[in-house]
C-alpha cells in the first residue's frame, strides 16, 4: 500500500498526517490538486471582494448566476423561473430575491399583462458586479 503523504513528501515544518492517497492518485496529482484548491480559494476571495460577504455564496450567488446567464442569453426571468432554474426551494429563493432587491443587486418588475407574475433582472449595480467578477476571473481556470 502506497503511504505517500498528501503533501507529496514535502516538509513545511508541520507534522503531516499519514493518510494513504486514493488509488490512482500520486504525488504529482496532489500538486495539481493543491493548485486547483488554491485557484478555488482565490476565486472565492475575488467573489467576496466584488460582491461582499453576504452574496458571494449560497442562494444569493445561485440567483445572481442565474440572472447573469439570463441577461447574457437575453432571456426574461420570472420569480418562478428563478426558483426553478436555481433548484432552490421556493421560500428560500423568494426570501433571497427580496434581499437581493433590497440590497440593490436585482430589480423586480410587475408584469402589466399578468398581475400574478413578476419579472426579475439584475440591476445596473448587479450587472456591473457580475461583469467585473467574470472579467476578473477570465485569466484563471474555472472549476465547476
């Protein structure tokens, strides 16, 4: 059994836990994985700096992503479409839509043809934030 350490046998002055690597993973893979984790952390930090600490993860981020995609696809979204498109429970999506609206990142517009329906879109502030974020990560690799 290969008992390589996750840090590839390198010492950083701290004791490493002896954990066997999963089958098919070698020290070179660990270095690549470490780089991927580093990129993911930098992307998270970039998102936090651009969107603030409240909206950079979770339901708020899912809604912003969905609405940015809708904007780029020239698609109008309703509250129901956002709930469905983000796979969030309706109550969670509606609560976050209200919060994002209050924070000025999205706009809600009544449908003058159907009073039961409301349209949701990124506000200019939200659009600028999402555009800056994705323009800022363009040089980096994205992990799903």
